């Protein structure tokens, strides 16, 4: 599994934006489909909300990639 740390300077980042920012998807539309199909977990639970607010300490997994928000 590939592990990545993403540093944010705001209070939170939305899940859809994180997937694009981390380079896991090319477009928001692609992120939307992956999220709606149940392919993304946040802190170990499947997340179907593309607007989910992620804060430092949250962990997102898509396929073989784990992204930690710092």
C-alpha cells in the first residue's frame, strides 16, 4: 500500500477536492463516481459523501493508496 501525507492550511478539505489534490483522480466527476460507488473509505468506513469535510488526523483510502491529512 502506498502512503501519502497531505498538509492542508485550512480548517478542512472536502473529500472530492482531496482526491483531486492528491492526484488520485483527474476530475471532480471521476472523484464523484468513485465515492458514490463505495470505493473510498474515511477513517476505516466507506464514505458516500463527496462533500465530507476532512480535517487533520483523518485517513482516506482509495484502492492501494492511503492518504493522511496533516
